[in-house]
C-alpha cells in the first residue's frame, strides 16, 4: 500500500524533523549550549573602573587591580598551634619511649651550637639513655667560647642549673652558673673582666647568647628538671657534636681552649645511643 496523499507525506516529514530536533535538544546539549550561552550572556562592568567589562583580563585598569590586591595584602604573624596534649603527657611519652617508668635520678643536657639542638639524657640502670631532642629556635654569635659581656656568644663548657624561673619573659627559663669557676680562672689569667652573665635555657625564639628551645619544649624540660632536682642536672655546652666532629685548634689566643675541647669530647662520648 503506498501513500499518495501529499498532506500525509508532509505530516510524516514534519514529525520526523521534530523528533530529530527533540533528540538533538536533549542529547546534544553539550554541543549547542555553549554557543547559546555565549550569544545571550551580558558583559559585566568592571567594578573598579566602570569602563571595561569582565571577565578579565581587564584591559583598561588591569594594573590598578594588581596594585589594589597588593596593597591589601598583609603579613600575618605565625602563631604556633597549641599542643594536643598537656606538658605532663608529652613528657611522659618521651620518658616511656626511652624506657623510663619513673623520673630519672640524674640528667645530662647537651647543647650543640653547630647542630643547633639540645639533647636530654637520663640515667637508667647506670646507663645514659636519650630522652628527647629539642631544636634551637634561634641562635646568636658564632662557634667559640663566650669571652665578654655583649659578644652574643653562647658559653662553652660544663655548667649547672642554679635557678628555675616560672615568670620569665621568655615563658620559662633555667639559669646556668655562667661564668663558672673555670671561666673565671682563665679570664683572670688573660686579665679579662666583664664576662657577662644571665645565661639561660628558655622558651620563645629570640636570643643574645642564651639557648632558646620554644615554649612547648621548655615546658617539658622545666618540668623534668624540677622533678629530678637542679642538683642532679649537668649541662654541657659545646661548639659542635664532638662525638662526630673533630676540631683542631692550631693557633689561638686562648691556649686553654684546646684542653677544654678535649674534656668536652671525652665527656660527650659517654652519651651514645646503641
């Protein structure tokens, strides 16, 4: 049977066209919609110059945009995050990891200027065990001993803790007995006076001759020293880690320095983790 009526042919043709257009509309949107959006989108005036249109690049006031962005930019100071655990819990974690089930009876604190770190060792069953390592948060001076007040040098030698300051402007501090008897003896031979003093291990991140280790670290060390007792704590301050580095002084205006470094080397080699 053939279709001869012309209106039926036209109707079928129109239906086929509409069907094709409908399919293209629904399934070909990713093809035709970008063109539709481009034709019908209205340009947005630039909020700064009111002359050009967005989106960028803004041809008229592009530099102005950059200048305004830079002028509003400010340096935000770094605020260290608050510790997740209390000082006691952090300290107990260090002690537990080192094998201590109680506070050690003796402590040795070793500060190394070249490595810029402070090691804390405790005596356990007549052996020295590493409890914690605290990085320096600042540094002043250079390698070598402290000679006089104002030289910004961290002392070198064997020291004791003489005072715990809970009201320090550097959060907390442990005061050392610099100048000790050795410092005074060699200074007298060299006819030096004004050796300086007030050398501390403290918090924060500033120094002019002390050893800063940050607030969280000084809280742990302060608590540990308080529990062990100041009289049971020895402090060694050295220019380098003498267990790994050898320093040879050929000519120096301080003839006693070579002997001091030999004593520091001998003492520090007792503190080696195995």
